[in-house]
């Protein structure tokens, strides 16, 4: 069965992902750049398979804290650990290195770069979702350790500045607990924005979907798929996961995809048909 890794924000979402025989992924509190709600390590059910995001960048003064969390993860042995800072790789022991997935968001675009990272002994590399279908197929054919992001809001930008807090202070208002969005004055698109202790993140207004591409990716050799549940409901997340699995094994499933798209107009196929890297 093809491995699906699904970013979740709650234990309820995680239970639903387990029921679909997929692995939930949590944004580890104080260690992630993600739209998922952060989760503390002691809040996880580590008796079942799980993955964690520790994909923010670290300052030199934070390396002791990073080493501490890596030591704890070495005891728990998660299925996968997504990282973006090379410090994670340098501080990992051998038992964790083959569980690491390098995820620099949109930067991983070539087979040569992927091969370089795979030769360090890590589990795999998360490929940029801004490539065309043909570019992704070539990577799937030659790089068995490549992982493909197939669904969810994509991270557009990260700033170390706390932009929402500064805005709230400027206008003397209190930030609400619910998700916030940016909207340009001349457009209706709403971009999710989130602030943590380590910066501010802005995400795409659309939700990437890959119903027409997951089967060709698998046929070209792709073996791991990532679904990001940031800002998505449990119903959206699980219905998408079920449909992806059905498409891989059922000839009639593409018809179901058309109906799913009608119910979710916020979804689009992103850049599969247009080049962004020249």
C-alpha cells in the first residue's frame, strides 16, 4: 500500500487518518514552520506510527534545545522527521538519520540536488510542488527517495518578523483566535497567514489538488505522498485522502474526482501545466 503522510492539527484528525491506514504528521511545538496547529511531544500517542515537522531554521543559541528534542525523538523513533535546517542532520544520531526527510519547501527542484541529500543517508527529500508534471515524473523515475506534496495550502513566504503582532500593536487591537487571512484591495483572494514565536507565514489562497497526477506519479515510481491539512477541515482532509487512494486502484475514481472538485472550488492543480523554473 502506498504510504500517505497527512499533516494534522488535532488528535481527532489523527484518529481519522489512522482509520484510513495513513500516517499522521504533527507540527512539533516551537520547532515548525507550518499552518498546522502546533502539538507538544508529550501530547502525542507515540504507541502508533507518527511523523513530526521540525522544519524551522535555528539560531546558534538554539542548538542545545534542538539537540534535546532530537534525543527525545531518538527514543520515540517516529516514522519520518521533516527538516529544513542542516543543523538537524548534523546533530542526529544514526538511528534518526534514516528517518529524516529534507523539506526546504519550494527549493528542491532537480534530481542532482535530491541525489546529493539522499547520499547523506537520510530517508528522502520532499520535492518542490511548483514543478510541472513532466519534471516531477522525471524525478519520480530516477530518485526513489523523493516524496511528493499532492494536496493542501502551500507555504508561500516566511518572515522572522512577527508581522501580525506588530500590526495589532500599531492599531491597538487584540488578535482573534480563529485563522486570519490577507486580501489585496483589488482582489478577492484570501491568503491564510499565521504567526508563531519564530515568525510569520503566508500560504497560498488556493488548495493544491493532484487527482489527475497521483496515478501517473505512482506509475513513474513515486512511492510517498504528503497531504497538508493546514486550515482544512477533517472532512475535507479525509475525503481527499480516500479519493487519492481510490484513484490509484479504481478506474472509475476519476469521475468521483470531478464531483469532488465541484464541491471544493478552492482547489486547483497548481503549476502542473505551467513552468515556474526557467
